[in-house]
């Protein structure tokens, strides 16, 4: 069974472009700008695509589908 790494992301939808903005070491959370609106799951889809491209791994959202803070799982 593949090992999975997990981390938290705070998504900022409706941004000019998708990019990692910062990392908060206290809360161990990445802040990520997403170039998609927060409606009909568009921002979630763009977030998964963006992180998959950046990490070159399979990425899924484990929790936080309707909020800004999301738990991300990365397959090794």
C-alpha cells in the first residue's frame, strides 16, 4: 500500500493565478492562491490539478470541501 503524506492548505479562490503564497510554521499550513471561483467545486478541482502538477504526485482533498482550510493527501 502506498504511503500517504498529508498537509493543510488554506485556499484563496478567485486569484489572478494559481500559486503557493506562503507557509505558516506555527499552524503547519500552506496558503495557496487558486485561479478559479469558489463555486460548483471549481476551486477544489483547480487546487487538486495545481498541486498535482507542482508535486508530480497524485493529490486528493480528504476534508474541507466547502471551507477554505483543506486537508490534502499526497500518494507516494
